[in-house]
């Protein structure tokens, strides 16, 4: 199944106690944010990924590193109990407690550059409901367009967010999907709390499931700290960059299938297509179950 799917795919409506019509009133809501692609934050990200050297001022920002920027700084009084900004501002007030990054689709017509002032224009594209195996789900798709200092479009993204109810027991958990065999590239990742804390700090992400173990396990029912979806996607992109340093990515899409935790290592994997124009990428958990699948389309040489 292709990971290049459009926003608003779910068609089944959730239970009647979720007023989906009210939530759909957020469709079309927009927000514009400016940020500096600060060299010190780029250097901190390079250190977090264990790079020997950080991209210098003026260099193109590596794919996926745009998630460090445009995140805003909500006041403490504006945060909800999960550490995120309270719902009902830019994003709709979905009445489900668990929020996860479900996936996204990116295009790179240009590149943001280290040191420049950039702009991101965001819009809520769709709000859709579905009745899943584990209960009610609400999917929110947000489109982001990022522009460099020259005013040209650098990155375009569709960001999928899924809201879920409280955990309902082992019986409601979906059966794990086996990860693909035959990886040409493979790297083991040890997602210790330091890595998760540093990425949370770099992205100014206050979501407590990534650094507050008691909250993650007791309030949201996870077995440990949750590895950030965009961090996993960035590690897949980093694997591609290590294996094909001269490649330029035209498009990238990823979809999370099951969460990963700090309780065990996981792997990022890849295999290039025979025509060298695309690369299949995936993350696999300690049980060899698929955690994230992705595809990168490479720009033709010349």
C-alpha cells in the first residue's frame, strides 16, 4: 500500500458522543509563523544525531530538520494536562485524551537554509472521524508551506494527527504487522530517555509521553516513554542520507503503524528500488513488527 495518501481518508463517523460537525468548523483555519533557522539549534540537532559536523550557516537544512522550527512558545497557563497547548486554538478541541503523530507527506521544491529567517503558513485541511478496533478515532490533517528568506517555497507538508480514547485493554490492540524482509541498509537505534528529552527540547515539544515516565505509563497506559513520530521519520531520512549522501529527495511520505518505546532498541531499515529513483524505508520494533513505513522519491540527476 502506498504511503502517499491524501488528507481526510477515513469515512466512517465516530460514536454520537463526539460532535464531529462542530470539530469540522476548524477546517480552513490558518496560522502564519516566522522563525530563524538558528545555527545553534542546527548544531544541537547534529549532535543529537551523532554527526561529526553540523551544517554551516548558509547550508541547506537536512530533510526533516524543519520540525525543529515554527513550533511556537505557549505560556504555561495555556498548556493542557498532557503538556500540549490546550485544544480549541489552531487545532480543534477533540475530546479524546491520546494524541499521536500518525504520518505525513512532504515535498522539497527547495530548501530552508541555516541562518535565514523563514516563514510557515499552516491550514487545517480536514477533520474526520472513524470507529476503529480500539474505539473512536479523530484524524486531523494540517498542511504547512515553508518559505525561505527569498520568498520561494522550500518545503510543503501534510501532517496527519490522530486522536484516540483511553486504552481499553489488550483485547483491543491490533495484531502486529511484520516488518518487511530483505533490508539493504540497517541501523540499530537505542531510544534512551536522553535522546527523547533532547529531541523534545529541540522541538519545544511539551507532550509528556516523551519524557515523563509516570504520566506515560499511568495516565496514558503506555509501557514506557514514547518515541516521537517525527524523530523516527528523521532517523529514516538520516539513514538514507548516510547511505546515499549525494541523493536529493523530491518527496517523502511516512505512516506510523505502531508506537515505539524507550524500553528496547529498534531498527531503521531501507532498500533502494532497482531504478534508483525511490527508496523504501521502515522502522521495526524489537519484536520485528512494523512501526513506521516510508518511501522517498529521489530527484533525477542533472
